[in-house]
C-alpha cells in the first residue's frame, strides 16, 4: 500500500477555503454582536454600570430622607430643638441678643 505523497492539509485543499470562510464569517458575526448591534455587549455593560450608579444614588437619597424625617420629627415635637435649629441654621436671634457668625 502506497502512501499518497501529494496529499495537502485540509486548509490548503478545496475544503480549506470553506474553513477559512467559516472562520472569517464567525469572526465578523462576533464583532457585529459584540460591538455594532443594538443589543451589543458593550451597551449591556454600560447599562449595568449606569444601573449600579443609579442604585447607589437611590441608597444615598433614601438615607438622606430617613435622616431628614428623623430631624423633622424632632423639630416638630420639641420647641427647644426647633429654636436651636433655627438659631444654628438661619442665624436667628432672640430680641436683645448679639449673634456672632464663625465660618
């Protein structure tokens, strides 16, 4: 039995052009899916980053709302704390008092 000396690798034979075409087509398809299409991976990643940023902002604002709610409760229930708040925040003074502002 003789070995065929003229045998070429499949990528150089007639079938090789199909394999090359398949590889190139797959690469083009992946580039299209990852970077160009409307549902691309890059847009998905950007959307996830934006969602995380917005969720952190929501948490921050919820903490501020809770803090302000506690402050409103305290100010509406106690006249002394309301007076102290007004003096500190808005520089109010009782009649006959001198106010010194330090910044």
